[in-house]
C-alpha cells in the first residue's frame, strides 16, 4: 500500500484529471475543494471547542439503597 502514491502514479493521476476536466475547470474545482475543506475544518473546530469547554457540573449524591434487616 505504501507504493500507491509514488511520484509516477501522482503524475499519471494529474494527467488523467487534466484530460477529464480540462484546464478551465481545474481552478473552479480547486476553489470548491478548498472551501469545502475550510468549512469542514471550521466545523471540527466548533466541535472541539464544545467538547473541551468546561461545564458547570453539580455532583449529585445518591443515597444508598436501604438494606433489608433480617
């Protein structure tokens, strides 16, 4: 699996993408991909902030159940 992304493979993938989408569409695709990644990053940042936010906790004491006396 480590040999999947060799420079030769990446060049072939770049040529195939260029042929399929053309030179005019590539900037639009890059812009859309960048905006999507930025939105995902901002969304993950909001989730991490919410998880790491200190919460006000109250410790409730629960009484022990009554033991039956025989």
